[in-house]
C-alpha cells in the first residue's frame, strides 16, 4: 500500500486533423513517449493517453499531490511536444490551448484543463473519468447534481446509510474566481439557483458530508475569460469516485442518459445536446459536434490504473444517442437564432463586439418609434 495517490487528468487541444475533429496519432504517440519516460524514472506511477474530439487527455497517477510543479511540468512538456508535431504536420489550430509560451510551475491559467483528486485508496477504488469535447465545464452541473443530490437518479441516497446524509457541493463562480460550499439536501434549492447558470456557476468539487471524503472534481478553466477573446471552448474533464458509500458506477452513468443541452458545439457558440459515446465515436463531425462525452472506468490499485472500461460503449445508451440526434436536428433548424446560438453575454467573446462597433454610427434614434406612437394615439382617439 503506497502513500496517498493523486489522479490528475490534464487536457489540452493542441491541434487537429481537418478542423476541430481529432488529434493526429503522432501527437498521441509523442505525449505517450514523454509520460512513459516519466513513469520509467519513477516520477509518476502510471498513465494513459487518449483523446475526445480534438482534445488530448493525459490521465496520470502519482504520489505528489494536486498542483505539483513536476506533474504540471510533465503535462506541459507533453503538450509542447504534441504542439510541435502539430506544427510540423501543419495541423489545424496547432497549440490552440497553450495561451502562454512560458511555464511557471502550474498549467492552470495557461490554457489546459485540470482535474486532480488526491485519495487514500480504499479496499477497491473504482473511479470514472469523464472527458467532453465542444462544451464547457458547466456541462457537468446537471449530471453531477443528479448523481449526488437526486434520489430519482441515485437510489443509494435513500438506500445506502453511508450516503444518506448527503453531499456538499463546492460551487465556483468563474467570473469572480470564488466558491461557496452548499449542503445537499438542505440547501438543494440554493444549489440549483446557482448551477442552473452553468456558464458562470460550476460544480467544482463534491464531498461526502459524513466524512468530507472528496468524491468528484471538475476542471473549471474558462479559456475565453483567460484570453479575453474566443479561442476555443473549455472542453472539460471530471473525476468521480464510485461505490462503497458513494454512488454506484451505474448511478453515475445514469445521469448521462438524458442528453441535456449544453453550450459549445460549432465555434463554441451554440447550444446542443451532450451525447454520451464510446471512445471510437469520440470524433466530432456534424456542425463540429454535437458535443460529446466519454466515460472511462478505472480501478486504482496502489496507484496503478487498471482499465479503462469504455463505459458508454453499451446499447443501453443507444436511445440516449438517438434522442440526442433528434435534438441536434431540431436545434440546427434554428440556424443563427437563439436559443440554438448562445445569448449575447457569451457572444461577447466572438464577433459581436466588432459588429456592434462597426454599426455604432448607423444606429439612429428610430423615427418609427414616433410613428408607432402617433398611430397608437390615433387608435386610442387622443
Ligand atoms: P456498494 O456496496 O459498492 O455501494 O454496491 C452497491 C451496488 O453496486 C449496487 O448496484
Ligand atoms: P474546440 O474548442 O474543440 O477547439 O472547438 C472550437 C470550435 O470552434 C469548434 O467549431
Ligand atoms: Mg480545437
Ligand atoms: Mg475541443
């Protein structure tokens, strides 16, 4: 039995074949080589490299705790190397998520997304990692609420004495950079009042109330807020621990059986259904989407990553995917209209400010306002 183990999921979009579709295998290979060398040197215990859509995912276990400069530095090196490949191959948007050239000990705020969970391994340590493309961190709000607070989703909240007290949600305000801890079930309506605005309030961590065990972590980086302009969506990752006093894996996956609408999709500017898919379908095509998520099942054994099990690779999710297709078609028919296209607050980071600036002198106080007024006066006989 080793010391506490940290599971770090660190991801970045470093360029893609043909648009924002998927990375080149050579990018995954070079990232794998760098992590393999780190494993050989004993810096990390184990790792797995994959992708969802155009985002490269590094899943790493180690004993160094969250936010460790060696681990973040390692991820940074892997991302730089994958960017180099992207530049050599002239892939699209090479180095997209690396907003800075200089690494200073932590990848947070530099573009990559990070979720890290330090744990004392239990007798068996089942964990699910979620990796999504063409959406934002708040996309996990609804499923995480259902997993940890909704007894219609999670039978264990009623049945399992270890879960019966409920969970504590850390909700992070991305605009203000501060969080609040809220208890479920007591403060369930307060939680919902916040997290129903997923572009601003993000479920960042979830703790089991009875003993403060950390049960879930989400990456909360929002690139646009870091860069001040649209540079791609903040395709998020999440880690959820399972079983034995926590939601069962089936309860965790159940929360994704409804393909809820999330922000992202084409140009990061459209609402669309979040489609749970197996790894082989983690490639986005239609209108650069629809947004999708994979779920990888692991057991952690003295830090070793046993897995992954490709958890959405199940016919039981076929109907969810079919519904997502129908919703995608329905939303697409709105073209550039809200609510398919995002609202003006989110468009702040796209062309909207430039369009408004260009038209500013052409906006005139409308004569029609007077005409309409006169017309209504006439009708009312005054
Ligand atoms: P646990 O004892 O791990 O909570 O098992 C419950 C379960 O998996 C029922 O589906
Ligand atoms: P990514 O954030 O996945 O790079 O997507 C950007 C985009 O503009 C898709 O249309
Ligand atoms: Mg991209
Ligand atoms: Mg992406």
